[in-house]
C-alpha cells in the first residue's frame, strides 16, 4: 500500500511480558512512584516506568492524560509531590531544569519558547553548551572564543539546513510561523549534543509533507546513538518511527509495548484511537460506497 | 444547483501593505461540504475570517446567494445566514448548554424551540444535557455545543475553523463525523483543516491554498490521489 519503507525497529527492548511498568534491558530513564496533584486532581501517578536506551519511545494518550505534566516533572520544570527518577543512573529528583539539560536530557515544548527578538541563528547558537565566552573575563577577549563561535555557527547552519530554516537565519524568531518555530526549537535542542531528546508534540501544526522529511531526521538521531522520547497525536508518525509505545490515561501508564501490538489492544482503541483508525471516514459516514483496492493506492 | 457562496479574486490581510490572501477564488453550491487545506500561513483561517467579516476585504467580492456581502459586520452576516465556528474559545464556559444555544438565536428568539428540535435531532446528546455548564465539558463536547449554537440561526452556510484541532485521534474522528452529519442534514459547510487526509475523505470538493491563492481544486477523492497535492502537502505517510 505504501511506498514508504518502514524503518528498521529496535527490538528486544524489554524483559518479560510487555505490560505497564515492565523492566527494560537497558533503561536510560527509570521512574518510581512519581505523583503530582493539582488541587484535587491527580495529574500524574506513575508507579514504575523505564524508558529504553538508544530507541525511540512514543508517549501517547487522550487529552489530559498527564503526558506533558510528566515531561515537566522529568525535566525539572515542575516538582512532583512524591517520587524518584534517574537519568543514566544519576538521581534527578530536585535537580533544576538547566542542570538537567546540561546533563544531556533536553526537551522541547508543545507551545514553543523561541527567543523572539533574537535571530534564528542566534537562537541556535544559544543552545550550545560549554561556550568559552560564557565566562565574563573570557568574554572580553574575543580571540579566546572566536574560533569556537565559528565552529558553532557552522554546526548551527548544518542543522538549520536539515530543518529547512537556513534561508531564515537572519530573521527574528518572532517572524516565523507556528510550524517553523517548532522546527527551530527542535534544531536548537540538538545544539546541546543531548543523549536523550524529549519532544512534546513536535509535529503538531507542521504541514504533512515537511513532517515526513523531519521523521528521517528523528530516525537519524537514533542512528547517531541518541534516545528519543516524544508525545504525539499523529498515529502514522508513531507507527512509523517508534520502537516502543507507552500509553497514559488519567495520569497512569495503562499499556506499553511495540507500536503494532499496543495499537491493537482493545483498551487503547476504546480510550484513545477509536474504531475508525484505519478506515476511510468517507465510508464511515456513508459519503462514498466502498473503496476499491485501486483507490487506496 | 444554487450557488450559496461565491468568493472571487479576494485580497485581504491584517497589516497595511501585507496581503495574506492574493486573489483567492472559492465557491460552494447548496448542500456541498467544502474542505480547505494547505501549509501553515497559506491563509486558510484568514479566508474564513474574511467571509465572516472579521478581516477587512481589500479587493474582490464575496456573494451569498447572489448578494454582495463583503464589508458587512459579523452580526449582519449572522442574520443573513452565515454561521461561524472559531477554533478556540467557541463556547461561553460559564453558561449552560441551553444558554449557549439561546445565545445563538438572540436575533430571533421566537424560533428557539423549532431550531432546538433541529439541533438535537443531529446532536441528541446536547438535548439530554441542556442544564450542564459548557465550561465543564471536554474539548470534543465543547466543539459540539459550538456547532449547535451556530446552527440555531438556520445558516445558509456554516464556516468551520479546524474542528479537529487539539483533539486525540478518536475525538478527531468524532468531530469529522459530526461535520458530515450536519452537512447531511442539508447545511452547506466550508471547513478549514490541518488534518488534510481526514478532511478530504469527507469533503465533496476541496481547495488547496498556497500563499493566499487557490492552488489546486477538485473533489476530495481527486485531491487525495493527486500527485501534486501529495508532493506539496499530504506526503505519503499514512497511505
């Protein structure tokens, strides 16, 4: 049906049965008893969750399931009521967000946070860490950081080219459209040379043809040895690139497993996917009679 | 067939000197469901807003049942039969469902009962929960209230701005089925959507906007399989 090659998936990620909270062969993130309430509403209540290293994991679930809140807790943007979690063996509870990013766990936001009065290129260069010019004394002596600055600029341009933003490098970030800001944010996150990239609805509002070329870049991150954890409502994207899928509902992890298995679970279909996932809505609504094999191609 | 909406050579924009729409053409015949898709910033929402008088029309014409309506105010347009459902903030959260529906027909309250019957014949669920506050509803349910409210004035055409935005897959499908149900009840609909594939599946005809112009048009089915549309916009993922 499709002329897209399904990329090679990482397998054998878990130990034992694929069920909520199952152990992974090589976990990069381990979460234990993390709970967060807002007033009377329990937004997140995760007993145990492990995210596999070197793979692409998708976090899916209905609106209000607690996906973004979990992201906020794991990256230090919010503090949980209880719980511990570790990243690459280091305990992260209580570590502020900027340190989490320096440790190699970097995230993007559903509602983008580009610095609108800096240019696209400046936004990118800001993402890089360990810059010599960050220290006050060094900043006064350009010869100390000029070379590094040039190298960063090259790297930034390389990334911008991948994200089709290179022509916009001297424009203010404020002038970008919503979709382009999403791309800038993702590119900027990669400037930090992360080990774990967390993307919150990276493709929402990005047009479908561009999404497809970006998926290749996400897959490349995996090939370069990075781990990716992302939240997304676009199930075609999830099915195409995810090695592992975690399903959340009402703050809890309700299912886990490889995409093809998880998306066939009745509970996931009922709560989230709906019965018409693979059906043409023209047929469902009776607007067209039946689709022939020819037409689906 | 009666032409309900006829937009020709429309030029419109927000900032002085910057046009978002650069000569857009679009029409809708009675009973049609029209889809509008296109990349970010192509002018999809701007087109709907200009038809509804929220964006000033600089050039071109908009006709409703043959009568020129460009330049009219939204309240005048509502009484002439244009219904609009914005993407966000489309219900009054502190009012009940019943009050929200009443707001939809404040210009002609005597028809309330008759119209309520029509709306609840499409959305039976609204009729059962008239006393519930709209603010306590989920995103998908709010969308239904907004649709119900817009239908109260018996519009000749209903304009929908991204009815599936921000909803999870199952709720998105429900939203599209709802739009299709409204259309089947005889209401002409013009819908802007990001979820292009779903939109084209239920549309009678559709337009692909690009940089403020109608780049490609055809039946929903034609566009779904059009190599140019696939290359420019749809991509091949999910086929």
